[in-house]
C-alpha cells in the first residue's frame, strides 16, 4: 500500500474514533444531567438516581449493612447518613473544591455547570454532595439545602485552616510524584514535615491524598503510597530507587514542588528550552504544540525510550528534511535526555549524577539513520493529533493520557 494511502487511512481511522468518542460523551451527558422540580431536598435528589448510583455513594462512604436494601430504602438511609459523612468530607477538601462548594452555597445551592470533567462531577455526585441537574432548562450543579446549611455552619477558621493545609499537602505530593514517579507515604510525610516545619498525621494525610487521587487523577493510590498517573510499572521504579541507597532523593525546594504540583506542569530545563527554540526556528509551532512535545519527550525519556524512538515521535509531528538536520536533532535530543530529571534517578538528571561518565546514551552512530527520504516543506503538519487531555479516541470515556496515551 502506498505511504500516502496508509497515512490517509490512519487519519480517517483516528477521525472516526474521535467521532465515536464524541457520541459516547453525548450519551454520558444525557445520563448524567437529570431534570428536577423545586422545592428539592437531599432525599428527592437521591430518589432521582439509579440504584447502582446509590450503591456508589454507599461504597464511597464505606457504609456497611446496606447492600441488601431496595432502592427506596437505600435512598432513605443515605439521606440520613450523608449529612454526618459530609462534615468529615469537608476535612479533606483543598482550595479548588472548597471554592467550588462555597460558590454553589453562596448561590443558594445552584450554579451553572463550571468547567469540570466527567470524572470530577462523578466524584462529587458519588459522595452525595453535588448533583448534576437540569433546572429551568439549564445545566446546574446543585447542593441540597440540608448540606448548604451544614456547610454554612462549618465554614469558619478551623475549616479554612484545614483547606489551606490540605492544599499544600496535595500540591507538594503531586510535585514529588512528578519528579520521583513514586513516593511512599513515609517519604511523602517526611518531606512535607521538613518543608513545612509542621507535624503531619499519617492517617489524615492518607485520607486527604486518597480523596485528591479520586478527584484530580494526577496521582494513583498504590500499596506503598502514591504514583504519578503516567507511571505504568511502579514496582520497577521503586526497585531502581532501592538499588541506589547511596543516592538520596533530589532535595527540591518547597517552591519547586508546589510549582511541579500544578496540573500539566512541564519541567522546562535549559536543554529543553534550547531544543524547543531550535524546533520553533524550523517549524511553525505554537505554545500548545511545544508544550505537548516537551511533555511527551519527558515522559518518553522517563519510560526509557532510546533516541530513535524520540525521533520517531518527532516525525509524527513534522517531516525531517535532511540527514544532516536529523543528526543535529539527535544531538540536541541527547542534551535533552541528559538534562531531564528522571524517576529512576530519584529526581536527578543524568548530567547531575554522572558528571564524570557524561552519560547513559551512546555516541551517535556513523551509519545513516533510517527515515523517509522524501522531503516535505518544514511546517507542513498533516498529522491528526490527540492531545493528552483530550478524550481517548478508543471510546473508553477516559482522557487520552489515562488510557491509550499511557
């Protein structure tokens, strides 16, 4: 089959998959948003859910002895127990979720749908706190009046202090797993104590981080603690950490970890900045493109990809128009690799650990690289790309980075 036909077929398949994903998302939206009439209390909202949705709320709060209840009985019992659980739920909030709940409460329990993912709405719904509804022909997020009153009563200095503390814990831990890949609970607590100068209760910390994992999806829970959501085989990374007892974890500052804890943070090292500048001089790339390329290169390096795999990834974005230019790209990629902080090296870059050896990568071969010899105009981008934060074209309903983009 001709290369152009192969390319056109692949692009069509991806476009078809995206169309299918869009159709699935529309079906999910129909199921998610439920019409309500006013007045409406917690029991009314629970009665509007399916039995399996009520079961998810029961499971979220680990309520025992209710599995045999019929739908109406379960809704009634949840309406009794959720207000009690809600108070404890508030103790795990960070600033983003606190601000969201406060905004809904201040608007008499309703707010037009903010920009939340399906996963985030599901998290709030399956804790019986925020319900996605259609009221007055508008999609709204609703907090029932019983919980509105409870929040108002609880919203004081003590809750605000907890929210501030939780926000710091979550961001610092997200920053750690960005650079280390995996952190044990013991390591995370030790680092947070050192950086904040305050005591950290293990149980409270785990509850706060467990809730953040479910809501944000930046971290995943593992038996030892937490891992970056993009880490596949975390045991291998832990094994590499344990294989280097003489190397401590890189001593990032509090500011560095808080910054790395932000969603979609990209560690733009000097070598990466130079490489991005180099690419921008040869191809038409916007800021979103360069961020996506940088992010993917960092992940691929952390997965142990060799230089040719990195080059093949770049060729999915644009055509490399000569052998000499290919060699230049490869040399600059070696600098990027050497300067990238890596999970297996406990947050160090190879250049920092192997200054004498000057590196893991071998010198470039004198043999020519294999690539498509047909030159095309630099900047011509005919590839159909799926971003890491787009919904996966496989139709799973998950984001690409949490599914086939892993």
